[in-house]
C-alpha cells in the first residue's frame, strides 16, 4: 500500500513538473527567437514552427530535472505532517520506499531513450530546412552539414564528386584518379555522371579517359558511355551530413564506421552514441545519490527546499557533463570515457551516501 501511494504521487508530480518545464522552455525559446521578428527575418508562423520542432530536444534535456524535482516534492509532501516518522515507526525503511521511486525512474529512463530515438530525429529533420530557408544557420553546426567531395577508394583510387545523391548511388561531375604505389597517375576518368548498377558495377556517361606513363599522357578516349568495375560501393559516397542528434543509433553507428573509413574525425558522433545510453541513466544516478537525504524521518522539509535541492542536483549533473564534454573536445578524454565518467562519479558518491545512511540505522529499518 505504501509503495503504491508513493508511486502514484510520484507519477502525478512528475507529470506536473514536465508540464511546467515545457511551458518554461517554450517561453524562453520564444523570447530567444523574438529577434527574428524584430529583425524582420521571419513571421510568427515560422517562429511557432521553430519552437515546436525544438521542444522535443528541450524536453529530453529537462526530463532529469523533472524527475529530481518530482521525487524531492514527494518526500517534502510526505514530511508535511510527519508521515515519514510514522512510516519509520511502522518499520518502513528506505529500502521499501526506494522501490516505487526506482520504478518511476526506470520508466523515465526508458521514455527518454525512446524519445531520443523516435521523436527528436524527425523533429530535427524538419527544423534544419526551416532554419536554412527562413532564418539561416547562425551557429557552429555548419561542420555537421559539409558535403565532402574527395573520397579515398581502394587500390590507389581517389574520387572527386561535385555532386552526389544522398545514398551515394549517383555521382555527378566525377573525376577518378588511379595512382601507382609511388603516387604517380596511371589513369584518369572524367564523367558527367556515374551511376551504381545492380550487379555492382558503375556506369559512366560523358566519359573522358586518359592513360599515363612516366608522367605523360599515353592515350585518351572519349566514349559516350562505359561500364567500370570499381570495387567501391554506394556506402563509400553516402551523404553523412546531419547533427548526431538527428540520427538514430543504427544510423549513428553506420556513420561512425563510414567516417573512420574515410579518415574523418568521428569524436562528436562517438560521444553522441555513448550519451544515448548514459544520459537517461544520469538522472537515476543523481536521484539515487540524494535519496538517503530524502527519507531521513527526523529532518524537516519544505516544498521550496525540495525545489532548491533538485535544482542543485541538476546543476551538478550538467556541470559534470559540460566538463567531460569539454575534455573530450580537447582530446583529453575518449568519447566513451567522457560519456560514462559523470555517471560513474555520481554512482560512487551515491554508494558512499547509502553506506553512511545504512550504517547509522537500526537493522530493522534498513529494509
């Protein structure tokens, strides 16, 4: 009965906290984007769509704050009329009170994971064209949208493609260099279009082919169309543009492998891959860290104190994330370590806090 009471109260307060934070996020975003209206760079409809597409990202960022605030509020309300003392007198210890809280926290972590995979990528896919067409890109995200034109192939081949389809199956204004081991040209193929065929070959149109020997052109051919058995697949030329947050986990993993094959830096993408798993768990870890302080029956608690504590906990979590992210960007930490280190630090602190709580309690109240 006690677990059910705490669980239902926790769920109700969690919903209220999420709603309040969503309203605050919309208001903050509106005042931030109001400069577009003042500058005449957008209309109210465009601003509304911009805020709508950014809201899923805001909610994912603030969901741990809602979890912490709702948990602190639950035990602040239970302490208003000394319910915690009554529960302690009845033999209900922190172990029993932790079960519904952990169940709600686990539900939140699952929702955050699904939200990041199913809701945020489609929203960002709609946000980016709106930003480019109506407002222009004003941040540092250009680096995620550069279209690469040079590609390293197999057997000493270099490809230059002025344009390419998103899946890499069709290239336009292509130049293929075949180089020897001494990096001297053996053959150059220029084509207006290069298209991947079902059998694995490439069909070139508007071809101009040159053969080299000792640094000189030995022969030149200009067939209208020719088929080449290049070993490269369409994956070699696939467009990797997009923020890491726009990509689902399978696509993120495929892009990391493709970037490694092309010799591109995949640090941001690897960090995003690990953060998909670690960030939903960080809220649970922060909650587990502070839970012993919430269930102390002799400590008076107020609603304002609960909100202050939850905000402080969230600030600690965001500070750890910012420090580790900066260390990853500076090359001091690997992406995996930078993503999981904040969670590890919080869990170690939580273990010490729980050990202190249980050591000072009577054996009958530890359950």
